[in-house]
């Protein structure tokens, strides 16, 4: 399963949470494609995420292309919960994380791209602490498995 995490604000624990995925899901061979914001590209056969040489503070990136299955925005919370977000909220979250000032033509292009992504890729918000329970909850949900095992 290929999943992209976006942090909602600095210091929300995205790096910590992804390191927990590496630890608690080691048997699934996880890796970090890009520890900040990967490149996303729409092709005829799907939407893909790419590792780039522009990575975050931990400089973790893989020179790989993976088919995108879900996007998850991360927010710290005392209680672990994950849910699909409605289109309007997803648009707001993408704007907060990807663009700042766009000219009209750039905005139109961005919205066209975002529309294509939202038509094909489910978007979630994970509110969580930094525990194995949060990792397992997000993994099961994003994989589509509702069993607790």
C-alpha cells in the first residue's frame, strides 16, 4: 500500500509517525518515499508519487515511483481516529499544504489537477497520538481492513 502523509502544521509529528510505521509494520517492508512532500504526477494509468531530492529535515528520500492509493493528512490528538474527508475539506487541506500565492491561470491549473486527484484518490485525516495503536488504526483503515486483528 502506498500512502502519502501530509502534516497539517509544523510539529505535528509526521516524521515521528512515519518512523513508527517503519518500526511497527517492519514485516510489510515500509519505506519513506520522501520525508517532506513528494511529487505527485497524473498519468493515463493512474496517479503516482515520486521521491525527490528535495526532502525534509531528515533527508530521507527514495528515487522511486509508486502508484498512489490514498492521501492522509496528519494532526496530533489525544485520541486516535481516522476518517475520510469531504471534498471541500480536502481542498482546504491541500491549499494549506501546497500553495501560497497563485495567479489566476496557476490557480485554475491547480484546481484542475486537484479535481483529478480527488476523483481517484481517497483523502483521510488521521488525528492521533504517537503510539502503535495509531499506526495499526491508520494501516487497517487505509488498507480497507476493518478487522481488529
